[in-house]
C-alpha cells in the first residue's frame, strides 16, 4: 500500500506545478507554427537591446565629456563644499585618453605587457576567487536555508545571527581571516592566501542566498503542501518536487546578488590582505601612480566593471537552464 | 527540440565558464610570493618576512637577497610577504604569522606600549625619508609656518613625525587642519592641501614626473618648498627589522636564524647600493608595478637613506633611538591622543644580532659602512615610465 502511495505521489506530484509547465508547452507549439516571424522578431529585439545598451554607455561618455568641456576647472562649489568634481585632466581624464592608455604597455619596462592585458588577467584571477567564494556561499546559504525551513526553532535561533554577521566590517576581520589561514596546514594541504580572500567573498555572498532561499523554500502555498501530504510524500520528496521548484524565482535574484557581493568581497579583501595578482591589488597600485599617469588609474575600474558584468551574466546563464521554473522573479 | 538545444547550449556555456574560473583560480594561487613549496627539501630553514607595503624599491635589498641567492647561502628559504591596506607588519609578527617584519620604529613603539613584545634587531634606514612638500609660492618654509595651514598626512601611524616636529615648535595639532592623503599627490596638486607628506623615494618623485599644466613640462624641484623631517626635531627612525622578543630569548635556533637572516639582508642591500639598476629590475620582476625610472629613483633614494652608515648598516644608534623616543613621547595627534606615554622597555632594541652579523661579514671582507657609496643621478620620465 505504501508502495503504491509513493508511486502515485511521484507520478502525480509534477501536476502541482502544471500551471507553470503549460505555458512553455504552448509557446513551443506557437513557435513551431510561426517559427520564422518569431525568430525575426527576437533577432530584432536582441539588436534593440544591444543598441540601447550601447546608447547608454555613449550617453555616459557624452555627459562626462560635456561636463568636462563646459564646467569650470575647479568644479562647482556651494560655499566651501564641492558638489561637482573638478574637470582638470588630473581629476577627469578624457575618455579617449583612458582607452588609448589601455592599448599602451603598463610601463616602459621591456617586459611590460599592454595595460588591457594586465587588467584582464587580474580581473580573471579575481573572478576565479570570487567564483570560488560564490560557490561556498551557495552551499552554505542553501544549507542554512534548508535547516531554517525544516525547523522553526533553527530559524529563530539562526536568522538574527545571519543578519548580524553582515554588520561586521570587512576590514575588521580580513586580517584575522588571513592570520588564521596562515596557521592552517592539514597534511599536504596548505592554506593559500587566495583562499582567505575567497572565504571573505563567501562571507558576503552567502547572506542574500540564505535569505532568498529561505523565502523561496517557504513560498509554496499551504494547499500545495497539504496536497503533498495527502500523497503521503515525505520531507525529501516534498523538497525536491515542490519546494525547490517553487524556490527558483526567489533563488535566481538572490544568486545574482550573491555573485555581486562575492565580487565586491573579493576585490576589497584583496586590497585588505595585500593579495598579489588580482584587480584589487592593481587598483591601489595604479591609484598611487595617478598623479603622473591619470588615465592609468581608470583601467582597473573598467576591469572591475567588466568583472561584475561577467559575474552577473554567468548567473543569468543559470537562469536559462532553470527557465521552466521561472514564472516570475521575486525580489530577494 | 529548439528549446532543449538552447538549454543545452546554456549548460555548456556555464560549464565552460566554471572551468575557466577554476583554471584562473589555480593560476591565481601560484602567483603569490616567490618560494614556499619546497621548504625543507634541501634542509633550508623556512623564514617569513612581512613587508609594510606592496613590493617596491623601498625593499630592494630584500628582493635582491632573494634573487641573488644570499638567503640560500645562509641556509634560509625566505618568503617575502607584501602587505596590503589592513595587514600591519608588527601585528602579523606579534601574532606569530611571520618570523620577521619591516616597520617604522614609532609605529612599533605604539604597538609595544599596547603589549606587543618585539625587538628592533637592525635599523636598516639610518635616516628619515619623510618630507613635507608645499608649492614654492606658499610661504611654508619651515614647520613653524604650518600654523593655520592645511597639512596632509597618510595617517595610520605615518603622521607622528609631523606632530613631533610641531610639538618642538610649540604648535599643537589643533593649530593646523590635518587632511588625510590617499595614494597619490592629486589633492596637493589641486590645492586641497597646502603642504603634503611625501617620501623622498616615492611621492616626491610622483610630483617630479607629473606635467605642470601651466608650463606643459614636468614639475621641477624649483616649483616646490621641501621640508625634510630629518633636519627637524621630529625625525624618527623608519624601516627596521623586527623580531619576536620572547622567541629571541627562549629559542636559540630562532636567534641563530636572525643572525643568518641579517647577513643575507645586508648582502642584499650592499648589492642594491652597488647595482641600483639591477636591483630596480629585480624589484620590478618581484611584482612592483612602478615604471622603470620611478623604480630606479626609489632604489637610489632608499640607498641614500641607508648609506653611508658609519657604524655599519643596521646598527641602532643610541642617539637616533633616543630622539625617536623623545619625539614619540612629545607628539599629540589631532584627536589629542599620544603615541606613547612612557619610555619603551630596554628589550625594544638590541644590537646583539646585527653586531654578530656585521662581524662575520667584515671577516669575509665586505664593506658594511658604505664609505665610498655614491648615489647615481636618476632622470624621471613622465608618469614614472
């Protein structure tokens, strides 16, 4: 009897989320019917999206250059307070100077690589560290959410601490993490400095993921939970068939926030702990050279922007994989 | 069909991204500091040295010692650890994260009064390299002229020479406006600061490699008034090698390692004095991001702070130490805080290890006083390139 019950549950359970699945089904068919026009329309829409994106960037560049051209060299002051920045080449280099600087070598040293390459490699290193931190954050965040969802008392006990954890300033514990890390040595495993940075990144990343996942796991209606109970579905079955699919719309924005936090955490922790090779390091290194070479200091900033875009884009890829479960996206 | 293809593509793209990231991660880890993996392979003693900032010409002697194999000759495998914004060398040393640390004397005096147990075992920089730079027409020609002006400082323990010099002139911190400087000289060049703190080997060079918008040429020394703290009562001892006091007393291996370490370091600094160009290249190869002319300037100016050392490089001069302590006792910062309130303990410095190292090096025929030291002339290019 129990056996049948289980089988019924497994066969019937997907029907719970049927409303979600019918839509893509319909759209597949309609796409099939009108494949060509739909494709053309999507192509046009993609082009438009890129066009608007590009226009946005151009607008920023235009505002920058117009302000630089028209505003007084000493900026705009109200009383003694400067409300708009100076427009000197030192404070605001020309856009074209910043970009042409990217193509030139970092220094005149014969071994110097072009600036864009140095920034790109540094951004890749930081991206790797941030990704490691993000993964740890995902595991810890979802793990905590599962525990909190399962036991109410765990939620009461843990949630305040999770919120509290984010009020500790990063610069306060970065040196402590590094100091602890330098003493970890288990067998042939030796703690590397980049792991401290990844740990700090995960510390920032896990928070939105834990909160988002908890809200998502708790999002199914009472009626759906009771339906699962009536099928005699246990905790795990309900989790896999009901709670996880229902959590996806909450989880995706949380993962994106987590990715952004991981990148910020990695960059700040690199500066804080003095890790070589990443974007945080060249950020302060080039800031020190900004008097004699103002355009150079902007290159790592562009690198950091690119880094954020790639991180957010990677999570968007996850969204495509999980698209069946994305009815709507809730803000985390 | 199309549906699943797209999802497959996305999954593939995601997998590729993940693979890239992991690859980036593993290369990132390898790029750290030079050598630590093969510790103990050839019976070398692993030693960690904490610097107080990013790799740059200021530390050329240590990088030269590593590059030229002087550490290995002494049976040491030294890992040179650069610092970032929040890694305080004396804290890392007091916590036992590293074996030796480079730090300015006044900063460590503060830490010692807070309870750290550290010993200055070699005073590498014999002179202070701190300047206060103002524009030539500013009328600021001595510390007495600071009154009522906007004075720049980096803070974080780099400010005590300013307050010690001012205390000697009868000025306290409330008579000036202290403005925190960042990593470059832009705030000074744009007029937000009347007199900016600058190291001879770094920020002063940054000024000289910047184009003066009025002339279209680089700034020249004539454009600036320079006050050198070395010539004021505020002068304090700077880059010194610090060791853990308790370990020096209780661990004879550590004390022996300290002597070996100092020997190799001194060879490194002698190398940097004799071959500033090569030392500068070594530092760039070790991860310094400065342009070649700036790096060479830095090595050359650093050499001037070390050589000549009539007592021998690294020997702590009692008078200079006492002057630093007197300045540290007199200095009060803008929030009314003192750096130290009582004399540091006798264990705060010791010439025992450097004397032994110098004796052995002299027996080997090395000139450790730099009697014939001649600085070179360095021409700075725009942007330090």
